[in-house]
């Protein structure tokens, strides 16, 4: 086994041993196939065996598609739909299957489901939940998840789990966000439910420094990410300190090597006083208020 191999843990009740660091393929929204293939080699070096993409991530599914011809059995493959009605979602799933060059998706997720009206549509008759159940019956997907951004995500996920026993959830999680007492409480409630029911917990925005002005944007993410090795290591290690969660990587192929390197070197997470110093030196601010 490579010294760089990232540890694995069971991804909820799916039976799959996923690397604790999951490749977030939003990083492929605007890259060439050559750049994607170089990234595949990097993922293999670290033993990453779980890919998280979405139909809305630009060219990401198209870039992953060629990998699946040879590597399908080596990856737990997840994608997302942003559609809220049954037929639109099924149509989008077909597109994802074609683009990913596979006949099934391991985890199909409802993308960014936090808006009240969209939630009602998704969970009602002829909504995306019905699409997922039909797709599962047809063996087009194996598991179903729900994702969200913004501060409402954990609370809405709890509501979603009252409606259906989803296999995974995904939401923002980093040190500065968890200083928000209201958000932290909703995260703790959600994590307790997930631990009790064997639901996989995925996290995003681990290395977010804060919002960024368009004219000062230097990296692919819509936010300003940390970019020094030491800062990324502390942020990544703080997330991995919670052994319940998986960390979805940054949406920038140039920062990805630092995130994977940090994950492979994890032994013990930083204490709060170290994170407070990091907030101060890196001028880290919450992405969501």
C-alpha cells in the first residue's frame, strides 16, 4: 500500500469503503481531457475511490466518462440532478448516464435542495423523489442522497430525512461556519440522526477563506479558497478530526494536490486555539451569513 493512500471508512449503509476524501468533480467544469486524465493519475496515487459530480458541473461528467470504460469498478460514482419534477429529473439522469458512459450511478443526489418551494415540488407527487425511486427500481441508480449549500442546509436535510431514508447528505462544514451557534446546533442534530441511522455525511467548503470579489478571483471556485500548504493542512485536518464525515475536495485542480496530500498525512486534528490563529492570519470569514 502506498504511503500516500488516504484511509477509508464505510460510506453509511451502502457497504462501500470510500476514501474519507472524495473527489469533488466540480473541479472539472472547465478543464481539458488531458488535464482530467492527469488528475485521474493523481487520484489513483492517493487511492481515492469515490467521485462526486453533477450534471450542472459544466464538462465534468464528460471528462469522467472516458475513465469509466476502464475504471468503473474502481470508483463509487455519484452525480446530482438539479431538476425538481419527475420527468425532468429522469431526462437529466439519462443525460448523466450517457455523459458518464455508464449504465448505472452508485449515488444519485438531489442538488442544492434547500428552497422551501423547490423542496415541496421535489417531495410531492411527480417530483424528483418519485424519479429516484423509479430509477432505483430500474437499476439505473443504487442509492439516493440530498445535498445543500447555505445555512439552511442541515435543517432542510433533517426535514428531508423525515420524508425519506436518504443514504447520504452533503452540506458546508468548516471551523468558521461551526462558530455560528445556530448552524452548529443544526449540524449536530443532523449528524446525530445520521449516526443513528447509518447515513453517510459528506462535507464541502473545507478550505474556504471567504467570499471573493469577481475582480480579485484567482481560482476556479466561486469563493476565495486557502492556497498555502500549511493553511490547507490545518483546515483539512480540522474536518477529518470528526471521524463521522467525508471531505469533498476543492473545485480547483491546481489546489487539489495540496488537499489530497494533507488528507494522506492526517494523524490528529488541530485544537481550537490553532484554528483561531489560522482565522486571524488568513483573514477567514464565513461564506454564509
